[in-house]
C-alpha cells in the first residue's frame, strides 16, 4: 500500500463543520483521519460515523447542559471532543456554531498508514479489527484526553482532510449503537463496502 501524501491533501475547513451534524456525519465518510504521533504519520479513511444533535437528543452528552467533561461540545466547530469510556477513549468532532452542543462520533476507520504501530497497540493480527469501533480507533491512533478541544482544522498533530479522489460511497443509515435513549433515530452512517465497520448494517438508505 502506497503511503498517503497527507501534505498534499486539503484539510477540512471550519465551515465544513459549521453545519447540521447529519450532513457533516454523512460527508465525513471517505475523508481522512490524520495523526502525527511524535513524527509517525497514522492515517485512516473514515467509514462509520454517528451524529449527536443539539436538541431533542437525550443520548447526546450535551443534552443536560455544559459540564467540565463535555465543554468541548459547546465550543467552536471543528474541534475535538474526546471522552473516556471505561478504559478506552472516543473521538468526536464538534459541529454547528459555538454554544450549540452537537458533534459527530467517529466510529470506525480503514487504516491506511502506520499499521506497524497500530497492530501492537491493538494486540491483534486482523486488519479489520484495528479501528472497527470508537475505542479501538482511539487506541490504534494513540488518541486520548490530551487531544480534547484540539483544533482539527489545522495540519498539526491531529486533523481531518479530503482523500483527494472522487469515489462514490454507498451510504447505509441505521440507528446508533450502544445508546439507551433515542434509539429509534437513524443517525449512524456507514460505508457499506467497508470491511472495517464496527457492526454490519441492516437498514439501507
């Protein structure tokens, strides 16, 4: 596999994220997650996302108001919201305007570069198990709370970028995974062709 020339890709702008979270969640599919992990480039193609809404969404961390833990959700769009879940971390991207707590959870990526680091971190030999879930993703990419509130719109340390090739994606929409509230909302978006999804979808868009 040829290394991705991340220096030639276009970083996703703040205006990309300053929109409705459902639109952003769909359009993040096929873009790149890039982490400059102390000089080693880790790159993956985003294949699964979940939207969390600012209003009428009790599954959202911002539903009951701002706390020190979820402060990033109330910040400006294009920043990271990283939280701990058991012994793992989850990476979200903040959307809409400042003070509007909506975000996109990155659920899965297809690793493209840096797998020599990801395999021992994940203690697995299966490529499809490297980042096929939000906790796995963060473990493979070395993402933790130190990146909470990080500006993802700069080509520095952690960012999101266009892949640079126009490939049509067969998007499948399903309910979100692992939520105990608002379980009927169709806010999970998957690249149907990807072998690296956290769970195979059953509902087709």
